[in-house]
C-alpha cells in the first residue's frame, strides 16, 4: 500500500506542475465517463478527444505568452 501511495503522490506532483497535463487529464476523464458510463458513440468520443487536445494546447500556449 505504501508503494501505491508514493506512486500516486509522484503522479500528482507531476500533473500539478503542468497545466497542459492537467487539462488533458480532465478532458480524458470526462470523455471516458461519457464513453463507458453513458455509452456515447465513437464519433462523439473521438471528436471530444480532439477538441480537448486542441483546447489544452491553446491554453498552454496562452499561459506561456502571459508568463513572458
């Protein structure tokens, strides 16, 4: 159990420091819920994954510009 807890903490540190990774993780989490929980169509799931990826890239670039 200690190894699992340590591994989860390392993953959280990795994701918390990177807004791009957090955005992708949130998008994939919502889409997985739609796909497996509600049985959404493959076209909808694929489109939402692409939309989530494009949104995360745009957010990462705009944050990088703001930090300059």
